[in-house]
């Protein structure tokens, strides 16, 4: 488990920030009706977690490639 956390810590941080960002987006700018994702806090948090995880995973790959070149 410790090895997994060390390897994917940046991706997991992106997921956590995405969940928080998704809820903040829902709270301040979410639709009341008519929006399939933005009208439900849980769906928006899952969407934010997915986007945050993907974004930070790409960032993690970029950092690892840059370290291996040096």
C-alpha cells in the first residue's frame, strides 16, 4: 500500500482537489434543473474527481519523463 501511495500520490491529490472543486462548482454555479451533471452534487464531485485525476496524472507523467531525461 505504501508503494502504491508513493507512486500515485500526485494523481490521488488531483482526485481530492477535483472532488473539492466539483463540489465548490456545484455550490456556487451549478444548475437547479435541466443540467444532467451540474444539478447533482454527487455527479459533479465524481466528474471533478475524474478530471482532477486525469489532469494530475498527465502532470505526473510529464514530471517523471523530465526527471528521466536529466
